[in-house]
C-alpha cells in the first residue's frame, strides 16, 4: 500500500495576524491604481487605444507599466504612457506592447 502524503496547513495565531496585516497594503495598492485614472474622463480615442493594446492590470510583478520603456512617472504609482494617447496610467498596468526599460 502506498503512503499518502497530504499537506494540511495548520493556521497559527501569528500566521493569521500576518495575513490580516497584509490586507491594508493590498487595498492601498488598489486604491492608488484607482486614483490614477478615471475611465469616464478618457476620450473615445484613448479608450479605443487602450482596448487595442490590451491594457489591463498586470499579474506579473516583473512586467508592469512602471518598468516599461514607454512609461514616465508622474506621481507615486502613476504615470504617462507614450503609446496610450495621453492620460494617466497606473504603474501596475501592462499592455501587449510592453518593453523593458534599459
């Protein structure tokens, strides 16, 4: 009979408190991204360009607007993209034309 190897995570008070302590940081990050851009203020051309370039929030910390050659920081967590027809973009965004800063 083969032995079964199941890993069960036992939560301690310390690990639960550590997780809870991280929640405000995540919420602050999302709030900063939301403050960068008001989608309603974008022109039809800006919205169209963002859609055609596949602009979205990045799930890869190494591939984000803040690390892109086309990004110029304007304020903490926000900047302008040379490809996106103006308008502020969050540093956590990414599009299909992302190019690593040299």
